[in-house]
C-alpha cells in the first residue's frame, strides 16, 4: 500500500502543535532514544488548560493546580510540563478538588513549574523501548478537525503524515 501523493509530513522533538487547521492523520512514527516509562499522543490542540504543578522529594505523585480543571478520576490527559523536570506523557488523573488533581510519574525527584494538559486524545502510543514504530492508519485516517498537537516525552521524537 502506498501513501497518497498529497500527504505532508512534520517532525516533533518536543511537544507542540504541528498543524493548526482541519486535516486527517494518516501515519504516526515514533522513536524513543531510551527505555523508560513514557507515552506519546496525538491531541486536539484547541482543548487544553494551563496551571502549575509540584512534586515533592522522594514522591512520584505530582499535584496539579488548575482553576476549574473539569477532570474526574480516571480521565487520561496528555501533560505538557512546560517548565521544571517532569516528563511529558499521558497520565491517569485522580481528582482532589475542583482546582487540583494528582497524577503518578515514574521519577521521584523534587520539581515544580508550569503545565498544560490536553484532554482530547485522538491517538495514544506506548513508546517504551520503541525503535522507529510506524503506525499506518487505514482508510481515510483520523479526522483532526482542529489540527494536530503532538505530545512526546523525554527522548521520544515523532513524525506525523497528514493530508
């Protein structure tokens, strides 16, 4: 099976919005440079909220503070840690209050900073020990009505093919 002639490609080495218009995701290739717990995701770039986070020494629990976050326990979100040393990835939420929730990370070092979470995940990929994992999406691809945010964590990179 060959790719369509009008398919475009973009590469991400950090979490970012790569396409800001309606399109269809045709292929998603991820590569992880090391073996560790992490995941990558394709998200709707227009559905997000920002706030702050804290992780205390010797704890894997990250407490996130975002006014009126709207999440419930069990929701999965892509967390883009924009400052500090926490690793971007898909996490399962435990809600505490209307303005705080927690997630569990693999690392247990103290860190804090700013965070943005994306709650509409269109595709999630476990990138543990991955070497060039291509994901060809059959048919017309995944409809991305608001564009494509690519979330990658740590040493993970991704290439998207869309059109």
